[in-house]
C-alpha cells in the first residue's frame, strides 16, 4: 500500500497559489458596488475608508504585471467596501511601488458609501 499522506499538502500548496492569482476577479458582492467619480449625494452614508493591496504571489512572481497588481488591489478595495454593506465606492488613483525596476505593490484606497434603500 502506498503512502499518500503528502498529497493533500501538495494539493493545498498548489491550490493556494491558484487562489491568490484569482483574486483579481471581484466577488459577486463586490461586483454590485458601483464605482463613482465623486462623493455621492446627501442620501448616502459614509462607511469609511477601505484599502486594497496587492503584491506578486509566490512562484513566478516576476511575471506579475502592474496591471494585474492594480486589478487585484481594486478588487480587494471593492470587496472590503461590499463587506461593510456599501453600494458605492469613490476610488483614489492607484499607488504603485517598484522594486528593482519592476512593479512590486499596488495600493488602492477608496471611500465606501451606502446609498438609498439598498
């Protein structure tokens, strides 16, 4: 009989890398949050600042592009807004850090709002 005790651990490591790479896709809740170009009107409650960050992930991190980092940071900020019950988010420009001339970290800050009866 063969010992397969290490297979779940290997699968977990491989899957965690795939999950980290998939974070650029917003969750269904985050997809319902509407990005706005300015602070919404007086019928909206300010739910506070949310921050999304992204860094290259594990193996092959040198292949992570700046666009991927921006997408992941934006998705995380929108997810955090959704977790607070936001319907809208006012996003600031992305702050990108480089290391050795390559994109290393993206940060996206936003203000979450709950507007109307949603």
